[in-house]
């Protein structure tokens, strides 16, 4: 169906909530409804959708790209770069500091990761969703919130961003004697490989589910950023002493390749991906089935 800009306000009907939105950069795969007075029809549409979506004569949409494919990929690259630069960079810096207790170091590292993720969501969330994590991208793809065609591009640019961030950390700390691990993730003594993998999966599951909850219930980027960043901070406090709480394959892959420390790397690849996979399946099973197949997005312009 063809579409041309009308100059009228644009709205998105998502989860029975009509909210203003800029016209999308790409019209591929969309159905647009032109209505003379969107505000006059807003509440009637929302009520009909809530109380009888199966009888509501509204077209279905499978996705709503907020920006061009190129912009989204570059957003993921930049966001992942910042995450790996600041997160593992903070770990490397703390390892050089003197007089800091283990708990103080954990607080600093947890805050660095949580705050970075929150800031990236605020800055880039409207462009790409700010996944900056292959496990999160997997969860969103399984849940139907990210199109399958963007799965490999997202992950490719996340890996590239992680590698660039890790080698930037290596370049910076080479001037200070360069900590050998460069913020790599390691299992604590006494934590077996299966247990470590399970803990990473559980932590990633909780993190991914917090993102789903934020996107469905909060509806404002500052609130989403605060919820997801706080969740990551708490998970790091809980799992940091055991697995270093990677929860992100590229967060571990980048520093591992930059430092050459590859021991047990697969724990931090398999665990988070399994956690993201389960989170996506759980969301798809419970949330989508509860709302029903008519809970897709409609663009009203």
C-alpha cells in the first residue's frame, strides 16, 4: 500500500495504547491509515482495541522501524563500543587502584556498567532499541520485537563495537603497564563451569525480562533506562563475585581477544545466549498469548 507524508501528526497503536510518534524513516511492511482528526478517534480506537481486539477492524503490522537500517546498525556499534570501553575499562582501572576494598570495587564496577547502559538507552534507544548485547537481540528476535532480518546485522555491529572498545581499552592502559586481563571475565575459585554457565544464563534472563517489562509498562525512555540500568547494577552485585556477571557475549569476547585470555570464554558465550533465548520464549509464550495475536502496531497518520 502506498503512502505519502500528510503533514498530520503520526501515532502508533501498540499494546492498546495510542501514543504520538514521528513518521518512520522506512515505509516498508507498513499499513497506514489516514484519518482527518486522529485525536477525535483516539479514545474510541483504544477502548475498542482493549475490550474486543478480535472484533476491531484494525490492520496488523509486524514491526515498526524507528530509523533506517544503517542508523540502527551504527547505533548498536556505538552503544556497544561505549559499554565495553567504559565497563571493562573501569574494571581495569580499579585493578590498578590502591586501597579499594573488594566490595567498593564491586560497587564502582556495577555502577559503571549500569549507568553506561542507562545512558546508552537514553541516547540511542529511540534509534535501535539500544540492545548492545547479542543475548538481548536474540531475546527480542524470538519474542517478535525485532525483525529477523536485523538479527545478524545487529549482532555483527555489536561484535565490532565490542572489539573496538576492548582494543581501545588496551591502547589506553598500555601506557600504565596494561593490566593483563583488561577487564576480562573469570569464574571465581570454586565455581564450576556448569554452575557458571547457569548463573550467566539466569542473570541474562533477568536482564532481558527487565527490558521487556520496561518497554511494555514504563513507556518513557528515562524510566526504561533507570529500570534496566538498576537491574544490571543489582545483578552485578549478586553475581559479580561468582562469575564477574558478564551477561553479554561481546562484553566478554572483546576483552578476551584483546588480552589473549580465553580461559572459559565459552561460559560467557553460551550462558547469556541461553538466558536470552529463554527470556524471548517466555515473553512470547505469556505476554503475546495473553494480549492476543491482534496486539501488533498500527501507524495512524
